[in-house]
């Protein structure tokens, strides 16, 4: 349970940072989505239960701030975590490029799923796709840049919480 709590703290920090950036860039009509980062590390590096718990709690955190039905992000994050967790043995998950690629693919899938749920609620939703594609481009760019840093932050947080072996003994 300590690992899930430590990971949740990093996800809370990520959500706060993304919210601040979204507020700052709102005048230029861009919205960033970093949902792939909520799922990638827990699914790639953690045992199933603490990783799943952290991903679902991160989903509830995103749900509390999003204009979608409560539980939407949590359910999507849970599904993405389960799929990526099942695939992780086939991946060289300790490689930075693989971690970034996994985060980008999960972010793409989650962005599209959340976008479909939002467009379904909006009137005249077809006209919003050019903006959503722009948001997707910028979101993927940001996720690609911050994934190595965020994975390192999560590892160091888990080490400080003594939830994983640091290997420095």
C-alpha cells in the first residue's frame, strides 16, 4: 500500500503541474493531456495491485477536474493499466525509448477515448476535431519530453518511501 500512496503523490504533483500549464496556455487555446503518464510507470514497473491502485486513484483525480462523468478517467486508466501490464513482459521496459513510446501510445489511446466522450456531449462536435488534433500534437510532444523526468521522479519517490529496493546498498 505504501507504493500506491507514493505513486499517488507523484500523480497528484503531475496533475497540479498540468493544470497550471493548462491555465497558463489557455489564452492560446491549447489543452494538454498527460493521461499516459498516469498509467505508464505503474503498469511497466510496479506489481499489479499497487500499480493498478495508483492508476485508478490517478484516474479519480483527473475525474475530479474534468467535464466528464465521474469515473470515466478511472475506468479508462484501469483498462489501459491492465493492457499495458499484460504487454510489459514483451517490452524492454528498462529502456528509456521503450518507456517513452509506451507512454505516448497510452496517452494517444486515452486522449482519443476521452475526446470521444467529450465530443459526444458537445453540440456540433465535428467542428472541434481540428483543435483536438492540435491538442493531441502538443500533448504528445510534452509527454515525450517529460516522461524520462517523471519516471525518475516516481522511482526516487518510491525509494524515499522505501517501497522498492534502491539497489544502492
